């Protein structure tokens, strides 16, 4: 077991704290199920005290988990800890994760002396341990905490019953050597350190989260906290796919084992990207579109002769087929089903029927339908038919070098068709203005992003839109060979999600009632 590295996934907690990444209740349950199936050891399912929505999600995930430990986050207060235990108690393996900021900056915020904070750590960890046998404690901003004080409070937490001590680089400040040295120091100086598991939680502000996590493991940490696609506060977290594949590829110098089924990585990466609205950058390690792409002539020649000349892992290792076999307008339903299964999608007959119709429509517009087109089609399909208060019935735009650029649009709003024409600074601006004319909203456009799914003038465009209204943030995504139409659908999808969030009867289901404080 000393060589076993536990994977602690916090996509549903730290990842969801990314502005705009809020997931619905159903989406959280789906992602948790995929993480459990993948072999994640611990799933941090949320922050139960934050809202009724978070509590309900953590509770439901705890009831449904088959293999993973289900963890909830709690601040250093009895109320938070009690609420957390109430949510995770349904799990076969529950865990309470409680934390407090220990650096001088955070002690100033809490107005606690070192002694007062030490007493509070003892009392809250003891309370958590009295409720649950599996307790994790984190000194937030540990990297910037004085070493003597860090050793002191870690010892207190261990004596109070913590079974896992997480050492977070909350602000992404450390470098690999320092990350390693701190773990070594704690193992050498703190009584009882050999009896518990040290964890590492690294943020990516300086682009070193994965390197810092692996350095901590080499020093003796045996739990890595991470998220799918590196989703998280600011520049994100250690990416699960990066540390797991690094451990798999470099067994020669890091002979550590994990339970992760790496062939499921690409499927869950795509799903998290879809539900969060955060598009994975093309050159992202492991899961980026270009991770297994080769354009250089020298690279292509080497790949044809021996793939290992320029690939340190096989596409199949992360769930890719390794080849892109195109489908076309003459392909049948069986061929589409086989391709979907190859890409990690399992559809029922009714779902396949709906997707097949969309596939045929796409095939009529494109000469070749590639794997990435199918993935984009599935992502777009996932947003259809859910809470569609507004639907696009017809769109026609006029654009070019001569103004005015106009959009002529017909929407179905709550069952009633409405039409208008609007002018704008380009066809997309005109389209968005037309939509706002028919359905007025104070929502502010935060992000508008277009990515080509495949190459060529007939390529699909995947458009992501993020809207903000009264503190609520909603994302929409859509794909189409017509970029303007994809933009309109993405915008309408985001507006539909905002409408749902306005009308939720349970407070906090889609917005947070208390401000999150990052535990890592």
C-alpha cells in the first residue's frame, strides 16, 4: 500500500467553483457516476453547507456511489461539520474534509492568534472524528504558513483524529523542490506522521500544479487532489488525466500504482467540458484535440514507421480509437452506433434515433463526418430538449462589407412564436440583439468563444457562450456548420439555463447561498 497513490477528485467541488462552471443536480450525479466507474478513490462531491442544492447533490451521490469514498467539505465550525456529515452519512465510505487558513494572511482575516487557531483546529477535528472515522484536515495556504507553526497544527490535527492531512498550495505559489521539501519536513518532524496519509492539492497559477503534485508524491505524499481537465479556481488545479498518465508512463522513476481506468479519461473529459462550458484547449496535455496530432513531415514519417518515435502513450490508453474513420451520408444506424460506442457513448434506441436524424442532417452538409464531428454532435444533442423555454424556429442574416448587418429571427417563447429584425456590428451581434429584443434580459455576455471542430470550409463550429445576470452565471454551447446559427443556439441555451435558475423553488440549487472559501 505504500506505493498506492490515492486519487481524490474535486471536480464537483473545487472545479465547480470556477465562475460559470456551475452544474445542475442531474449533471453532478452523472459526473460522479463516471468518476466512480473510472476508479477514483475519493470523490469530493461538494460543500453541503453552501446551499440546499449542494447538500442534496452530495447526499444523492453518497447514496449512489458503488466504490469511491464520498467526501464533503466543511469549514472549521461545528455547524459546517454537522451539515457535512448529514450529507455524506448515506455513503458506504463517508469522509469529512474540514479546513482553516493557517498562513499569516489568513490568520489576520479570522483575527485569531496562533494559540486560538490551534485550539479551534483541535476542537473541530475532534468533533468531526466523533462523527466519522474518516476525517481529512487541510491547513489552507499551507505553503505560505511558517514551518514551525505548520508542524504544530498538523500534529494537533493528527492527535485529534485526522486520518488524512492535505497540504494545499492554495494560490499556486510553490515549485516542485519546495513541494517535495515540505512533505519531507512534515514526515520527519511531526509525531504520528507515519500513521496517516499526506495529500497534496496544487493550483496552477504558475503552470506547475502537476509537477508540484508529483514532487510531493516522490517525497511521500500518497494522495493527489485533482480535477478533470484541471478545472478549478483561477488557473485551475492539478489535472487528473495528467498525473495519472504521468504515473503510468514513467513507472521507471515513479513506480506508484493507481486504480484509475485510463481508457475512460477521454469520455469523462468531454462530458465535463460539455456540462461546465469550459472548452478544452487544443494543446492541452492528454485530452487536447492536438495531443495525438502530427503535422510536421518528420513527425508524420516517424509515426508511419513506428508510432513510439513521437508518442509516449497510445491513444487507446486514454480511450481514443487511434484512428479517425469517417462516416458519411450513406452510413447507416448500425455504423453510427458502432462509432458512438467506440467513442464512449452508450445510447438507447430512442436516443440513437434522435442522434441519427441529426447525424444525417450533418452528413448532408459535410463530405466527411469525423470523430470530432460526432463528439460535437453529441455535445449539442445533450443540450437539446432540456428546459427549452425559448427555441429558435428560423434565422436569416445579412452580412458583408456593406452595412447594415442584420438578423431576421423567429423564436418560440413559451409556446408562442415571435419575430423581429435587428441590426448590429456583424451578424452575430445582430443575432444576439434580435434575441434580446424578443426576450429582454439584463444578462451580460462574459465570454463568446468559437472553435472549429474539424478542418475545411465545411467544418462544424462549436460556440460557447457565458452569460451573467444578478450573480448567476450560465453557459451555453452548440455546434453547427453555420457559425452564426451555432452562436444563436449557444446564446439561447445559456438564456434557457438562466431562466431555470431564476425559477428554482429550492434556494441555492444553482447559486450559492454562502460564499465559497477554497480549501486548496
